[in-house]
C-alpha cells in the first residue's frame, strides 16, 4: 500500500522531494496507518497529537500510544494539551469545531517554527463521501460538492486513494496497534449516523459507489475551477479600493447575469453568508440607503451607488490632545504640526493653517457628534456638521471616521475637510499653527 501512497502523492503534487511533512495523529486506525505508510515510503516526517481531555483517561491513552509510536518510528513528536470546551464556549461553536480550529492553528504554527512544508490528516475516500453528504444536508454552494480536496493550502490528505475497508484489512494483516475512539460509535454525531446508516445502504444499492462518487467529486472540482475563474474576472471589474474600504458598484452588480450568486461569492471571503447576501440585495432593491450589515470583522454599508465594506472600528478608548510645541501624533490618526512665523498659502484640505493666538492648548481630537456646529471657512454664519456632511454627500462610514480638532469646545478643523472661519489666518496673524494629516 505504501507504493500507492507514493503514486498518489506524486500524482497530486502533495509533497516535493525532501520536504518534511507533519502528520496529525489521533492514535486511531487511519492515522496510525498513515504513519506506517510514510515510514515505509521513506518520506521525512514528524508526528503531532492534540489531547483535548474530552474523554478523560481514554484521551491520555491516545496520547501515550502516539508518543510510543513516534519513538518506535524514530521521528520527532509534538504534543499539545488544548481546552476545546473552554474555546467552544468562548467562540460559541461546537466542541468539534473548536477542536478543529485549535489543532489546525497549532499545526500551522508548527509548520512555521519547524520548517514543515505541509501537514497531513488521515482522511480517506469514505470520509470524503461523508463530507459531501454533510455539506448537502447543512447547505452548500459549489465548493461543497467536491468533498475533501487532496490539498488545501498547507493541509494535505494523502490517504484519499484508499477507503475504510482497505485500511482495516491492511492494519489487521500487519498487526498495527491503534486506539478505538469510543465517540465514533455515538450516533448523536451526524458523520457517525451517515457512516452507520447511509453508507451501508449505498453499498447495497451500488457496490462501486465509492469510485462513482470520487469521479463525480473530481468533476465538480474541475467545474468549480472554471466557476471561480469567472467569479474572479468579474470581481476585478467590480471591486475597487478607496483608502481602507472595499467598494462595489451597485450598477455593475445589477448588470451581471445572476447578481445573487456573484454577490455571495464576492462577500464570502469577508464572512457574509447567503442569508446576508439576500438581505443586502433586498436593501438595494428597496433603496434602503444607509442600511448596514455585519459579519465577524466587517461592516457593509448600502450607499447610493455603491456597497462599501470596511473593517469594524473599535471605539476610541483614550482622549487625544495636541500641545503647543511642534510635534507628531500617530493615534488615532497621523498628524504633524509646526508653529511658524510666516506661511505660504497651501490649497490642500489635508493641511490646516490656523491663527496660533486664537487657540487654547491643549487642543483636543475627537469624533464628531450630532449637534456639533462650526463656522465654515468663508462663511460668517454657523452650520451643523450633519448638514455639512450632507452637502459633501459623505456616506455613513466616512462620517463615522471623521475627526475634529477642538479648542475649548469650539471646532477648529474638520480634519481633512474644512477649517473653521474663526481660526483662519488673517493679515493680523503673528504666529501660525500648521497642521497636516
């Protein structure tokens, strides 16, 4: 069987010659076989085991077996004890998802610190077919049709050439020692129910169903490549970057043949799901200007002509001030200032020239709030900032990211936009504060 492993790894380009592989080893039958085959094939590898302490002494027994196997095979061994239950509670996810996130994050870290090219799990053909059905039952797009891919980033699945029955026969014939996970028999887990109830029926109906499913999933994978290429072509046309925001043209989106599908794929990398996509399209249709939608780290705004994506901003926890001396500020935004005795007129909204003697230091930097008023440069009357923003047609994100320079509660400068007329430089000005953002 190790010759089949070598052929599969070479065919799928999973590992280059001489590269070290980190094997994720639970101690179960599949991962024990994977270690055995890698050793026979002569691939350089190490072994890693996560003990989640979910099954008490049984979990400790798994760790001991894997460590003994690593010693027997004379390969490096990595052990990590993880509290999956606490992580699941913190992240509000299932124990299974918590365990997966924790061990994969650890594997990525081990690859970086130990120069492992990739890390491998022992999923095989039956696992791939079960994953296919799990995806269908939970709801999926085209990505869920190919089951488990041989390679995904640094993660490889070198046993996708074999199945559970073949693995069991080989392990018994070669007297390999492994641990039986008691949770594999519990039908409360969807994968176990499929394994125990659906797979035997499929085999009864069509004994060669594994080969058929793997061929189908390979075709789905090929179709997905064509699909994603088209998605990327359209994404390049519709996406543009404006400062720290991603902007999508609503007009271009609406001209696409299936806006719902395209928008779902465009927003998926930002953790927006299909229900959110439908709600966003409904907001566009109803012209709900200003509607906001939230994902894990991002906020999407429906503006007049665009959808605008930005990272969530943490509220400013500190107060920020500018002293009279020449200086520089890096938080909450980049500012530089100097005190001058003369000036040249600079028509740049990112530079403010202010009458130094009209200012009361320290100057405060804060976000704008409803009810703020100022006297725009060139005007003698006051104006509400909310009206000023409307005149400029600022969207909600732009408003929320607007900072003010304030002297004794009087607005001096809407930073990057307009200074207050009361603090402008005149012919009577003796000292000037030049401040640049």
